[in-house]
């Protein structure tokens, strides 16, 4: 099928590349001319495992193309996916101006029947507004359908998530676009759930909020474990083997971040409030997540006492492993808090340092993770990169003025670290 993706961020670019991989003819549109030029020349603006190879392969095969022209994208495709940002506003609501702008551009370019698919994460009833906008601004007055098709991609695992999805949700106002949507997704061999548009839009916010709840729950349990002398990893294993609960998202740490969970949680609370429901449970999830960082910083201060003029090495800047995304990163938040206490920092991340330089100032960026600890008073693990498990612990121990590690992601075994002579502080153990 002929498909257009408007927006080449994490969702749009991955989705477009994967659609092309299964045989569809895909055009990706972005108003950032520099980004489009980079993609046309074979470059990739983001780091996502497996994505670069997929893009190059399908561009070479002629199934994937890039343009800055929304008109071209609309007129050359049967189905147009909207995958533009929906950033948070100061009050927690969602900024839908990008969605509205794209809907107007699509409307202006439409001359025949099109299916317009909202792939961006949006508040319930956005589909109704998109339909109203297209109808209002389409001079040709042609028929169209608006569909909600939320994405469930994890950064760092997005290609695999899209190629082998748990489920595909299609929200519609009529049955007319259902057959075409099912045809698009037939190669992915996953359960397809057809709902009304409002239900589809709620599914995404409800899913992300539940996952955030699981993370905050295990972080609260971690604090109980520390007070009781228990091990949160063993507790998580014990409850996670219950198939009603599951082990995923039960890893204690310094809290969740990224471009989805904090934003979607705030949005869902705001959405519920606007329709008359005070979602106090999710407000508590937010509070626990904020408290978790406070608790971890306090642990560092309690151990090192005064942070002013202390030098601290930090491993990890991305909000999670396998990505260069630093939006709402707990690691960045931690670094900034340590700086406010007067500490100087040496930092390393396998992929995110370039994107961090404009955000995190007055730190020393270190290319070799084994050199981060050099001359420092302590070492902090802030992101759960697998590479960090291969840290030369003996070199790091000798490089520090005192062999102190604050492991905010529980990457190392406590007993082994203590055997090696470390003063080792982790989460919930």
C-alpha cells in the first residue's frame, strides 16, 4: 500500500521504516529540511538499535523516501499517518498545536478519499477534533476517515516492538477504513483490536499510566525492603512469577523518565479531571516517582556528607538504555541536583553525550567509561546500559579517592562488590 508518515521522530521514522520493510511504499514527511536532507543522504538523526540498517536497506530498495512536502505526501498516498510531537504544557495538558497544523495541511492537500490515522499519543476525543478540522479546511470537500492507531513502542526496542507487536489497536468511526488498516498490518501477524476512536485513544494513556504505576510500586517496595533488611530484586522475582502480575517493569531504581511516561501520566490525570474524575491513584504515582530521586540524592549526601567541591563520576545520561534520548531523563535530573549541591561531575554515556552537551553544562564528558572514576570521590550509575556491567571495577576502585559506588539501577551484585572492597549503595538491597 502507499503510505505517508508525517513526522520523523522516534515513532514516525521507526514506523515508516518497518512499514517499508514488509513491502509497503512509504513516504516520510518532515518540516525540518536539515533532517530530511540528512535522511536522504543516508544519515539517521536518532539512535535506535537496528533502525539505521532498516532505513538504508529500504531507501536502496525504493520503498522508503523522504520529503518536506506534506502536499506531496498526501497526494501520493492512500493512508496518511500523523506522528508529530504532542508535548506537555505547564499545567500537564497536551499541546495539540502540531496535530491541528498537520490536520489543516492534510485537508488543504486532499483531492480524493483518504484515511487519516492518528499515530501520536493524544487525549481522548482528539480524533473528533481532527475530523472537524479536516472537514472545515478541505476546499475539495472530499470524503475521508479518521482513525486512531496508537503506538506501543519502547525506545531502545522500537524496531522489534513494531515488527512483532503484542497487539494492534484500530479506533474507527465507521467500518469503511477497517479493511485497509487490517491490510497494512497483516504482515505483522499480531492480534488486531477494532474499537471506537475514543476507546483507542484511552488505551494508550491507560497502558502507559499502568506501567508507570508498576515502576512506582516497586520503587516504594524497594524503600520498604531497605528498612526491613530485605532484597527488592528477590521480592520482585517472587511476585513477578505470578502470571497475573508479571516480572516486566518491576525493576527498582531512581524513577522513570523519558518522553512518554511523565507526559502521558500528567495528561491522563488532566484528561480525567476535565471529565470530572480526580485520578488520585496516578497523582500518587507521580509523587512516588519524584520522591525516589529525592531519596537517592539524600543517600549520596548522607554518605559523602558535603558535596561542595566533591568530584563525582556519573555513568549514564540517557533516560534508559539503548537510546540517545535525554528528554526528562532521571540521569540528567540527578546530575543537575548534584551540581546544585556544589559537586563537579565527570560523565559518560555510550550514545547520549552529544545530545546532552547543550543541556548539561560545566561537566567533563569522558569517552571511556573506565576513565569516568579517575580522581573522583564516588561513582554513580544512573542509566542501566548493559555495557556498564563490563566496567573495570578494579581500575575504577583504584582510581577513586574512596571506593564508593551509588548504583541507581542495581547493575551489580552487592555481595561481590563488597568482597571487592567497595562501599556499595544500591536501591532496595
